[in-house]
C-alpha cells in the first residue's frame, strides 16, 4: 500500500517535534551521566545495567523534574543507552551487571549474550545494506548518441575556455591575488608601410616595366 504523503505544514510540525524530543532525550542522558557517572558516562568503560535499575532511577524523579527532565524522558534515555552498539558488545562479552553506584551485582546470562550478539549482527548487516544502497550507481549503456552526454568527454573543437573574457579581467585585479591566464602562443602582426608611388615607379623602371622603357622597346621593334 502506498504511503500517503503528509501536508508540507504537517511534515514541518512533525519534524520540529521530533527534533525537540531528541533534544530532550539527550538532555536526560546528560543528566544521568552527571548524576551517575560510573554508570552512564560513556567516557568510562560501559557495563551492563542491573535488571530493574529503572525502579532505582525513578527514586530520583523529583530531582530530575527540578532540572526539567520528565519520567518519560528518563525511560527513553535509558532505552537509548541500552541500544548502543558498545552496550550490546559488553552484554555479548557477559560482563558483570552494575547498579547506580557501579557496584557489580550479577553476570549476564548466556541467553542474554546470544540475544545481544544477534542484535549486533542485524545492526551491522543493516548498516552494510544501507551503505551499498547509497553507493550504488546505475550505469547506462554507452552509445554514440550519449557518448558526449556523460560529462567526462567533450570534442576538442567544442571546448570552452577555462576563463571567459568577462571573468579574466576580474580575476586579474590586485586585491584577489590571482593573475589572468596568458596565452601560450602570441601572434604579432607586422605593421604595413605607407604606399609610396615614387618607390613603385623606380622599382618598375629598374625591372624594365615602366611605360617609358616599354615605349622605347616598341619603337625599336
């Protein structure tokens, strides 16, 4: 069944509420870490919590409420803490469970360790699947029509200059510290001399092409 899309306003409100709820859970986790550093401070080695530790935490509910932390957020914070991959790892290793003071109470059972190992396996498989899904690229068959549409190849005659005539003067400004590119080949045009009729006449006379020499040759013939 196709999932119905939410109204943009509704989606925006849901996103805002989700962010607020996440922020409240993080604040509850910070409060627990400050109140019980031997248990919830992730900078210390994490150990499994004793069974029924939530009842012990609720005895500090009034103190948490004075800090703006509700009972529901305390429960959500503990659930979030026990879903950490490093917490599941210590369950798998069958380490000792501790109370709020960090005192060892009892060890993790084999069945609990196996369930934690299964959760870790599913978490890793899901992460790997999402990574493959995000990195998969659909490659279209290369044909003559889409050869130049791939973006990596372009005919040499159709290449555009790296700097346009409008961008180059701007980049050459001193305050940018970038000089405009100079062409590798410079073509210099030779300036033409002004036309001199006398020089042309002398050249024709020297070559025997002047009208006077041609008249003399015709008379002699």
